[in-house]
C-alpha cells in the first residue's frame, strides 16, 4: 500500500491539514514531514507501539534513542531533568534551529523511548509545519530522519516516497527542507559539567564553544 501524499504550505500551514496530521499521529501512525534539516519520521513518543514501528521501518539499531521535536524551551523543562545554564545558553542562541541537545530524561518519558539510555535528544525546529504539528498535538513528536538505515537523508518528499512509500501511511509534502546538512548534536547528559559534540552539522563546533564560554 502506497503512502498518502499531503501537500502543506511550508510557511503558512493550513490548520485543517495540521489537525489531520495530528489525528494520524494520535492513532499511532508514522508520519513523514519536513523539518529545518531533512524530512523526519513523526510519532507519539509515549506510544511504544508507534516507537517500535520506527525502528522496524528504518531497520534502526534499538540502542539509539530517537530525537524529539518540541515547540518551546518550557516544554524541554517538562521532559528533562538536571538542566543547567549550559542548556539555557545553547537554547537561547540556537533555537529554533538545527541544534539537537541531549539531556537527562525526566519521568514523563518511558524508558523505551530513550532506547533505555535515560537520555533524551531535544530540538525546537525552525520549520513552520513541524512546529505547528507539535503545538497542535500538545506533546513532542519524534524526529528521526525519514530514510532507511544506511541510505541518504531526504530533503524532498519524493525521496521519502522512494525509500519509505510502501512502509508508512502518510508523507507530508512541504517542499524542500531547510538545510542540506544534519543538525549539530551536543551532549549535556554527562556529570561534572562535561559536554561533548557528538556530531558537527549545520552549526559549527566553534559557534557551540563560543556560546558555552560566555
């Protein structure tokens, strides 16, 4: 069965279409949608059956946690614990934008949603469709890239259709995604104020260092 393709305006998402996308996520469907980097796979992270579907669809290793899209810094505080001023500096400087921050997960998230790591990767995307979906849903959504494990990431809905069109029910076509490079990932989950850059992407290591040195 081929995925439904739903066209949504990238800058002014139609509310009725956002509501339809959210209704699909609420019933446990996996939905591909554009973010400010690549297209991502969105599910309700508390729905463990839906989370399991993502690992199966992508043939993804189950020890890797899924990143979450949120709508605000306030939402991050609801999902995480032990957040300190390093998080606040990075969030103020780079959100909304292509920065994923790993922090300790709070009690609201099932351990399975963190791949049993106890950590959660959060991002406020600079993408109208993704933010509108999160705001309408009222909860975070997953944001792992919409591609098969080992295949190239997708910046267009047609690419997602070619790779995953027979594996997921809905692809949101919001035109090309914002960047041709992935998010930068900063890990703040360590003890004693340690932090690490796990992946340099759209935001350079130099910019991260400057933000954390202030």
